């Protein structure tokens, strides 16, 4: 299956975090044809926050099987988790590379108008309400194509492919690290398509990636009839609303750029009942990991203070996170050289406005003495990431394969 | 079908506001056996706020037919609405009575433990997530039993039965008034079971009923990536949270007891997106109708101010409401006398902590020169109204039928 | 000195809470001419919140001496406090009465236009920024006139006069109780002029007086430059603002009418400094003492939660308070009879919209088995209490003396 | 008078914004001994926000005269304002320089312990509550010393000295620009001591200066008794508190670093009165002038929304402001060269964390085709700017004079 066909197949079957069952089964099927050492279940399932429940997994398992995935593989992946690691050994000694390809899609409803190419060309999402709106479909295709090229083993060292679930929300990398997937790695590179870089242009690394912490806070109070006994209630929604204002009111830091957001809030019930339950999700970010950690503590303090004021309980869970990332100069040079050799335009660094938990892999590799970078290939996106009209120019796909191939072949 | 059997049948099939299709079909079936003039579609469908959509109606229509309702009736009721009016003419001239019996259930999941009598005795809700948690199941049974007794026409004047949808949320009475259902009425009585009165005790009327306005506010802003471009967002959730605090902070009135509540709030999206949509439901109340009107205006002003501050739009809809109610002394005397004649203990007035849109019928009747009251029969409730463990002592059912019968027979 | 002259003299020299030095010296001078047992320093000075500092006392001592008060008395009163108790023994055995007359003025600037009678007649406040805007000037005159009349000792029992400082803000009565001023008292009556009752009409007692708690909260954070290091600040003003919203958002109680208010807030500093200090004053009230106590706790919880959220300290002080009051029927009868005997129109009960710490005296007397009431004499006020145009019809003064005299003479 | 004596004299007599009467008289006295063209009243007095009232000016005029200033000069300066411009013409043609020296002190109470050098050496502030806590005392001394050195006229072009009032709060430069003080200027340099640079080190220019807008908002509502008629009030404090939270909750911008602060809030009144008045001061900042302008608009929108929600009026006044500043490379080179020639260590750029309305002069000069910079000389500050322990190492004073002299002599 060629790059474009592969990408479109994945695009049409978008699966959210940890539910990438069809995608992982597809990856497995391709990898099994290569001289690769394959590891499934490459993640520590215990302690993953907000891991999908059985019903959600069963739903996507059914969809996967219905759309052609191997039932046995899907069943095993449902049990073990969707992370897959494959290692190809080169014909001569050398460094161990790890390359990260993320697989998850987003809870976004894909645009259906013909001006949106996937709709016009017939590979729009067939799973309504979900969409590959961040380019991970392309990442999967690139990873598999690269593995195919490297099957000749004509390189030094080893190349380990990390097919990662749940990049969105920042939970997959941490769980894979818990399974030791970068043990022994000397060089790490993540690849991302898009990011507002011109189509086909390579950025050897990025700056400004945000360290981030995602949180969920559940306020639990006491319901009561809002007319007959309002004083008997303990108002979870008032606490949550106070927290929303408090979180947004946290100070800017002069030491590093920061962000805060409360993305969702839900207090269900009845118009005439004092709300006993309210749940919000929020995030802190900073270009600096330590500042993000401090900001995260302040967010929690706001949540606790708001709960105390209303006499309700609050349960705060860190549901994900990632760190900042300094790309290593030596690796930047190597990527630039690889781009040059393969004839693709390249810049040394590209400013990134968001977060990616590939930073956790990078940090781990750097801590064990290795080098890391985060390489971008521009995708000429017609709409921003996470938007219903997001798309990637497919001409970017072979560029990414070329450059990564040149990089690891050295 | 006896009172208890009837009540339990209704209890087991709880239908929410305007979806009372099985209940109304049951009412119709019973009424058709009586010498009554029956009117279906007795409500003005235009302009009912948040009227259920076709999918919701279809769902409950299906359930109704599956559980034995006449398919033709259900189809007609789906089209015309669930309000039913029936009038019995007495054998001699006299006043026209209107008696209100509400039929709707609540979106509450009924308790399943055996300490909850409906669960123990096998008539717990078969529509999961819905429950007759306010006694309307008993009201329906009482209304039908009373109609049966009065089929002898041995009374003066006329008795009109108002089987009302959507009392909860305060939308049904207004819509029925729009269809002229109290035209020509001289005496109005609503009946309610429970309200923390001792089981079997009659209260001839109530005091302290709240006038109320229910509102829904939809804030519409602009989404943006919370890290890459927070300044491009217009934060609907921040506006809503500010409004929650502002509404609860509205002043107490020295002129009349008031209440405010924000019962629900929902801002969906993603943790890393500035929320573009937030919707809340809220209510104002006062023992005094004019104060409720002023408080309602202030709630709206808070909503508008919060929207202005965040640069978002707000759309405010009044989704329901009812007024206060002064029971007429002459009618209170008559109920007390009826209770005395039938040997049931009675008090003149009972303090009510909530609202009921029967007040709109009462107001309309009083305005045309008639008399009105709101009579309560204690139900020995083991748990508060709207609670998953709410229940009514069935011994209260015949008490209510006795007293109303004695009342209209004079 | 006649009633009107006395009242005008006091009116022209208004002294705020605990600074009533000239007033107390005047009271002393009058009482010394009577066969009364006089007690000065009749209050427990320790632990009075926000007691005036030496500078404030010295300022009003100077003013008092300059305007004719005895320097020795003023010096002693400055040291001992301004509460004065005087007891007259009747010629025959009987109950011990205590009558409360409060002496303090308010920090209000008195109107100067000729439509304001004190200005037109030349007895407007000579202490700019302070004003007898609640009728206590009349109370002092009434108390002294009554003592003069009772100097004949032609009554049964004893009559104890409580000349009280600091009624406004609710601190004087508590401090006098700490000095045992109602020990042995069988009957207690407070007197108040005005309260929107028609001039000269007597109300034997009141209903609806609010129990109240006055609080001061000081938030202490950390200052920092708002541009150079906002993250180093801990924002006391943000905490205080959050508390303002939280306090106003506390629930209405269905069990008793309540009130909350934040009356003042002050955060000084510079526009470019994160505020390290913010101080607010607030109050809770309820018609029911226990509800007021619970509401007070909730106010404190809001203050603590707001502080926690911002990482600042909060110091909460109860600066005053009073309780609710149920007037005893027997005493109401006695006042009505006294009014009848002296030919003044009277009503049994008058609704009061505020608080008075005379309630603490009343509560103490009732607890020791005695009776209490709070009697009002209408003053035909041309403007509300605490308003710069407040005044009392002086025709009300002799009415009050008559009725109290008749009451204690029996 | 030598540099240190001069600086200490100014330090001991700190005068706040637009009240720099003694300082300006001192400046005048020194300048009059030089061959300079002197202009007093060099500012447009009309429309200066929050200009001191007559009482404040009279107070500082009195203090100035009492401490030795010429009464005639003080009287004239009181009338004309305290800005002074002096121009020295060089002996040969060349560019016109303008150098800015600001003169105002801060409302800070200076530390009195001996560890604070001004206290130990006897030149602590003699105007209690005011302090030169930002180094402007040194600026004045440096300006006068430099003028003295340049009195030989051995330089090309002209040097214009701008002795500026009211730098703090950002009002002086705008008012001087209104009087045309940089007309014809080719080169502009402001000088600042301190800013956490090592003592004696020169920074040729700065980066990161914030554009800023200072605002005052006055909320006007309606007072009412908080117990008797809370509903009649329109709560200005609730509006202000809501605005405080709203302002702090404004989004971070991804396009430029921003700051917001509410520095002060004052709602006076009584604990039992619904506050009718509340006043706050706040500021917006950004490294980018356009972003600051947008942020300022959003602050105003929050203020207006908060007012609307509470039904109160809000009056918003911009009380000051300044812009961002890009130092010109050519001038940076010139300063570096001047430092090198005079043997002082220098860096090209220093990061500045605050604002200075010298940016308005710079902008005006750049707009007319000239060059501008903002030069810093490190002062080894033992405490941050605006702190009661702030001080400047006096060894920095001659460094500044040397470098500026070398700069303008070329």
C-alpha cells in the first residue's frame, strides 16, 4: 500500500486516545512483513488517567473489526493497549534511534463540503464525530513507509519505531515510558506534519514548545431544592465558577511565557436544584517546565480554595501532561544535513505554539545521555490544527520519509 | 382498574414534560368510558420553549406503544400534544369547576433498593433515567377515579378535568391557557400529594407559593487554541462563570422572600480550546409576582453584563414560569367542610416552599371573577420531592378522591 | 435644662462610638443632682474590637473640654470608658427595671440647608463629619428627663438607667454586659425614636429585629512589581474581590430571612504593584439567631477559601453583633396600658428592619427569668435613619418620657 | 555643590508627581549660573489627568520654601508647572540632543534603620510618606552636573536638558510633548540608574520595555440600608470586585508579553450600607504597543460589563501611559563607544521589566527622523525599585555623567 493510500485509509478511520485499535492492527499487519522485532502492549496500563471504559473500547473494537481489522489482533490490543514498538537492527553497529509516530484522532466532526479535500476525494471520516485533525494519519503512514525502506537493514545501529496512542491530552508517552520503551536509546526524533510551516519545508527542530499539565477537577457538594431549602445545598457549580475565574486570574510570569485555560465545565441537574456536582477540565502551560509546575500548583490551590469557600469537596486529577524541549544542536545539524542530501528545503528551528508529549521521550533520552529533536515537515494546512477543515498536503509525506531515512542512515 | 393499580401503572411508565404519550393515552382510554365531553390537543403548541424535538417524541411514542398504548391515540397525541380536557355536566345547574391533574415525570433515576417500596413491589420505573418523583402518578389516578365517581352526574354545574403536561419547569399550564381551557370556569382547584404534610391530612389551601421564571442563557463566543492564540478567543465559559456568581450575588429583597439558582451549566469542547459556547439554566423566584419580575430583569442584566465584559453574545430565553397564588377564603371553607364531611383531618393552610404553574390557572380564574385554591393531601413522603427515594403513601389516594368529590358535590 | 434644650445640646455635639466623652460628662453632671447611685466605667474594656486609639480619644476629649465639659470628668471617662449606669431606688419594694439609652453618633456629615431644621434653628453638628443621625440625642435627653421625674422615688422597686456607648456597630451592649450591668434586673426596656412610625405613636414592642454579626477581614499577601515580577506577588485584592462575590452569593435560607453585605473594601498601594493588603468589612443578619450564626460561619468560610485560593493570609475579626429579640407579651401589655393611661396612641408591635444590640441586654434579662421589650416612639422622620437630613419631631420626646414613666410607676 | 551632596539634598526632599517644586527651584538655581537658554512651564497643563489640587500644591510649596527654596520661583512653578527645559548651544554645528532627567518621588515611607544608608548618613526623607525610591534624585544630580561640564560649549550641536515631572504613573512626558519640547531634536537619550544592573556598568540601551496604560475607574451606584432595603441599592463594590476578577482573567497574548494589574480599590462607607461608590486603579501593559492598545480596550470592556451587570455607572479615565521603545543601533554603538572611551564596563542591551514614559519622547524623536536610546547605569541596588530600602551606589553617579558627556561630545 503506498503512502497516500495508507494515509487515506487511516484518515477515514479516526480513533480517539487509547482506542486506536484498527490503526494499531493495521500497523501490526504491516510490521509483521518486515524483519522487525515487534512488541505489543508497550505501555503501563495501570494509573492512566481517564482510560476509556470497556464500553468505549468495545465500541471501537467493533468498528475496527467491521472495517476489516483482524479480530484476534483487535481483541489482544483491546486487552493490552494500543502502543506498538518495533525495532529494526542495522547491518553494522551504531547508535539506537527511537522515532515517535502518534496514532490518535480527535473528537472533532469532520467537514463534509467539497472544498475539504478528504470529503471531495471520498476519504472523510467514517466514524462520525471523530477526525484526524492533527495529521497523525500522515504520521502513521510515514512511519510504516520508513520501516519498509529500512527493511534492507543497510544502516548502522538500530531504529526503534514508537507507534504511540493518546498524544492528544498528553497521556500516551508517559504510559509508554512506564514500559521502558526508550531504554538504551541514543537518539530520539519525533516527527510532526503541519504547524503552519510551508508545505514540504523541513524544520530540524522546534523552540517554544510548552510544558503542560492537564487536569480534571470534580466538585462534589450537596443537592437541595433551590426554593424549599437552598441553605441545605452545598453548591458545586458556584465553586466551579469561582475556580474558573480564579484560574484565569492567575498571574502572568515574568520568567517564562505561560498559559491557562478551562476548556470544559459541566454541571448537570435541574434548574430548580442546587447543583451537587460540577466537573471541569483545565490546563496550565509554560515554555519553562519549572514554571509550569508552579503554575500547576497554583491552579490546584485555586481549585481547593474555591471548594473550601463553598463547603464542597474537590477531587483533582492530573489527566496528562508533557514538558518543554530543547532540541540538541548536533541532531539539528544532522537533520539539516539529511534535508540537504535529499534536496528538501529546511530551516534550523520553527516556533511551536503548543505542546506534545514527545517531549517526555526526549527528556528521558537526554537524561540518559542521548540526543533529541522534534522535526517538523510543513503540510500547507488550509485550516488550523484541530479544525474541521484541517488537512495536510500529501506531497509532504515522502519528504518526511526521505529526511528521516537520510537521518538514520547517516 | 382500582386507584392503586392505576397509580402503579403510571408510576412504572414515567414520561417527561410534553412526552406524556402513554399516560395521556391511558387517560383517554378511561375517559372514553364516561359520559364526558373530551377535548384532546388542548394546548397552544406554538411558542412553547424547548418543546421536545421529533426524536424525543418518537422515542416515547415507541415506548408507549411497546407498553400497550393504542398506536392511533399515541400518534394523534404526538401530533397534537398531550393535554387532555374532559368535562362532566351535572344533572342540575351550578358553577363550573376546573380541577387540575398534572401528568409529567422527572429526569431522575429511581432508587432500586428494596427499602424503596416501588422497587420492592415491582412497579419501579421501567424507563431508566425517568421517575415519577413528585407524585403526579397519584394525581393521574385520583383524577381518573374522581371522574369515575362523578359519572353519575349527581351534582350541580359542571366539572372540567384538566390533565396537564409539563408542570415541572412551568410550561404546560401556560400552553393550555393559550387554548382557553379555563374559559367560563367559576371555581378552580389544583391538587397535590405530599409536600411534607402528614399522610392523609388535607390542607385546604397553601401559602407562600413562589412566582418563578425559568431561563436559559446561551453564551456564544469564539473558539481559539488556548496556547497558540488565546487572545483570538472570546471566552463563553468565562462569561457564564461570571454570570453564575453575579446571579447568586443578587440582593435579597426586604419586600418579599426571593430565590435565585443556576441549576445547570454546560461548556463542552476540549481542555486546550478557549470555549466558544456555554449554556446555563437558571431561575428567579419570589413570593411576590412583581418582585419576581424585577428579580428576573436583574438576572438578565447580570447575564448581559457578563457577556459584554467578555465580548461574547448571549441569548436569553424564558423557558417557563408561574406566578404566586392567594387561595380564596370561601373555597378554603368549602374544602375544610368537605374534609369534615368525609371524616378526614384537615388544616386551613399549608406553607409551600416551591412553585407550581397551577398558579397561572388560578390567576386566570380569579381574574374572570372566580375562586381558586390549591389543595394538598399529605403523602407521608419517606424522602423529599424529586429525590430517587420519593414515594407517596397510597392511603392518601382515596382521601384526595373523597375530599374533591365532596367539594364538587357541595 | 428642658428636654428640647438638652436634646439640641447633645445634637450639636455628636461623638462616635466610645468617644461619647462630652455626652457622658453631661449625663454625669445631671445625674449627680439626683438621689441616684452612679457607676462610671460600667463596661469591660478588654477585648472590645476596634476600640478607638489614644489619638481619637484625645481629640474628642479636647473637643469636649473646649465645649464646656468638666475636664476632670472627661479625663476619667477617657480612661474608664463612657458607659454610665445610675440606679434610683423606689420608696417601696418591687421589680428592678433597666432602661437603655444609647449615646453615640454616626460618621455622617450633617446637612446644612435651611430645610434641615437643626441647621435652620442653629443646633446643627459642630463636629464636622459626625452627626446624630439616628436619634440617640433624643434618647439621652429622654433618659435624663425621666430620671429627673423619678427622683421623687414614688415607685416600687428600682429603676436602673443604662447610658450606653457604641450602639452603632454593636459593641457597647456586649462590653456593658461584661461589666454585669443587668445583674438582678427583672424588666428591661430599650427605647428608640423614629423607625418610620408616625410621630408620637407608641409601639409597645417590635418584631423582626435582625440578629447580626459585623466582621472585618484583613487579607495579607505579598507585594511585587506588577510588570517585573507579578508571579512573586500574592494578591490580597484578588482574594478580597473573590470574597465579595462569594459572600453576596451565599444562599438565601428558607428557614429565616437573611441579609449579607460587604460595606467597605480598601486596598491601597500603587497601580503598578500587586496589592499585598486588602481589608473589608461585612455583615451577616437573620431574623433568627441560629441562622445568623450559621450564616456568619459561611461568610468566614468564604473568606478563608478566597484567601487559600490566592495563597494569602486572612485575619477575621468579629467587630460587633447583636441578636434577635422576642418581646414579652406581659410587658407589651404593660406598655400599651401605660400609653393608654398617658393618652398617647399606641400599637402593640412595629416591624423593625434593622438590628440593635439592646437585644443582648434583652436576651440576658430573659435568660435570668425577666421580661424584655423594645419600645418605639414615632418621630415623624423627614429622612431615613443615617441620612444627612434625618431629624426627629421634638414633640415625640415628652411622649417617650410619659410612657416610660407610667410604665415603671406601674 | 558636588554630585553626592546634590543627590543627597534632593533625596532628603522627595516630592510626588507635579509637586516637584523644591526640586525644580533647585534645578533652576543651578541652571541660571550656566550659559543656558532656560524655559519654565514647559508642559501643557490642560488635560493632565489627576493633576494635584491646589491644597496639595500649596502644601509642597510651603515645604519647599521652608526648606530653603526661593519663594518667587516656587510661586511661579506652582502656577506654571514643574517642567524645566534648558538648552546649551555647542561652539560648532551639529545635531540637537535631548536628554531626559526625571525628578518625581514616590508615596513610599522610607526605611529608618541604620542598615539603610540614607538613614545612617542622615539624608533620609524629611517629607514623611514620600521617598526617592526609584533613583530620580540621582538623575537630577547627574543632569545638573552634566550641564555644568558642558558649560564650556566645547561640543557640536546643541544639548537640551529635559527636567521632567511625573514619570511615575506616566503623565509628565505626554504633558511636556504637548509643549513641543522635542521639536527639532535629532538624538534622544533617557538615563536611568539601577534596574538590577551591576553598579557602574553601563547598558547602552534596553529591550523589553512595556507599553502601558494606566486607568482609573469610578463605579457609581445607589446606596441603601443593607438590611432594610438591599434591593434599592445598586452595588458599586460588587461591580468593582467583578471587574477585578475580569481584568485579571483577560487572556495572555501569544503575540506579545502582556501584564494586567488592579493596584488599588477603595469603597468607603459603612458595614451596613450597600456601597454606592467604588474606585479602582488598574493598568495594562505589553511589550508591543498595539497589543497594549487592544488589551486596554478589553480592560475597559470588562469594566463596562461589570457595571452593566450591577446596574451602576462607570467612569473610566486614562490617567497615564507610555509606549514601547526600540533603541536605535547607531546610538547604541555611540553609547558603547562613549563607555569605552571613559573606561566604564558596558553591555549593549539590558532587559527592562517595566515602563517609562521617556518612551513617548523617544517615539516622537524617531517619528521625526531622529534616533533614540534609553541608557542605564547600574546602581547596585540593595533592594528593588519602589521599596523602602531602595538605594543607589553613589559611585554610579559620575559614571553616568562621564558616559553622557562623552556621548554628546562625540
